[in-house]
C-alpha cells in the first residue's frame, strides 16, 4: 500500500511516522518530517520495513542521479540542489514585498506557505537539511546553485569530476510518477523537453546577503537536529505572520535568527521531545515576530 505524506509543516510528522512504522511505501512530499525528525523517521522506516521515496523534485532528482552509486566521498564529491531563485531573484529592494508578490512563483504552482519559502530561499535551505538526512551527506558536501529555468532539478558531482543531472519540465507529475512506479517507470502525463526550443540554461550563485534564510538553514544543520526543529518552527510562525501582514518579508529571517539564538535544544530521542522543542520554538518565534512587527 502507498501513503503520500503531503501535509504541510510539522503537522505532518506524526502521520508520516505512523505510515513508516506500518511498513508502507511512503512517498515523502513533506520535507518538515525529515527536517524535524530525520533519525526517528529513518529508524521507523527500518523497523517497519517501509520504503521511503522522496517526491520533492530536487530529491527525486538526486535519488535518480545516485542510482547504483556508492555514497563514499571518494565516489560522490557533492550533491548540487538547484533553485529557481524565486520571484525576487533580480529585485534588490525587498522591504515592501507583499504576500501576493511572494506567492507569484515564476515557474511552479505551489501553496502559499511553500511559495513564500521559495521566495526567501528557506525552501532550499530545508531541502539541504532533507538531502543530508535522506542521503547521508554532511553540509559541506551539499551545494545550492540558482538555475532560473527550472529544467535541471538537481545534480550529483562524482569523485572523478563527472556530473550527472536530472532534467525535465517543471511539472510535479514527473517526480510523483517516479515515486509511484519505482523501480519501474510509468507515464506521468507531463510534457517532454524539446531541446531544439529550450534555449540557454543559466546558473548563478545564490545571493546570501539578500536571502539569509539559506545560511540560517546551513547553520541549523551544522548545529544539530534540535536546531533544525527550531529553524522549521520559527520559519512557519514567521511566514504565517507575513501572510497575515503582521510581519514584513525581510523580517522573516530576523525572526528565525533571533529564535535560533535563544534556543539550543539537545537532540530529541522521541516524538514527544520533537513536539516539545517545536512548541517552545513557536512561542519564542511568536514573541520575536510580535516585537519586530511590520518594520
């Protein structure tokens, strides 16, 4: 039986763990479950005999690129996650950004929360943490590159210098079909690439000064699992405040930074401990958001 875990945010943690313990074929579209409880989830997958397959386009791409490869550093140099850059890639003044503007993604059709995460690059930061948990690579071996066309969904650089990339149209039906059919391939319904009309593919480094959420995610990953829970909770609170026009776009990162600086939880050993850290972080983030307001 197949379970698609797609509940947005930390709310998806408990049902995702239940599906893993029940030995289901678990198609993971909820990155927060891995971010908040990576070790608990992988332990539940092993204990229940479940199969875990990522549905995020980036992690689906990595899964495909790593097929048959060993994970040794001598074999795989690094994972390279691509980011579209969001709606503000070429906009320098972000002080007056509205929720409507932040939710207008240039390539993908997504929900409001994940659209804001894409605009701040926090979505990519969460994906870095998820990639570390799913594939067993530390932060130093996971890179992010901006690729505005969203044709290359991620890449793997191998020890001999070669790079394998997964390409496709920006259509979520493709990674969903891959997860549903794996190890076989099934029809997705998405359009194929016409390379004669594709044009140039461009790449650039992410602007970490304008989009500090990416570095906040790397900071949390290096600090440990407890910090990743704090990061996710603070981000959810800050994004909700922004969508409700109680917080400015540029203050989202400030709320997360403040919350990470105030809390340093130990690695959780149970779901209850994960939820306790999450609750404490949400309270701290709500206070920070209230203090910052729409400044």
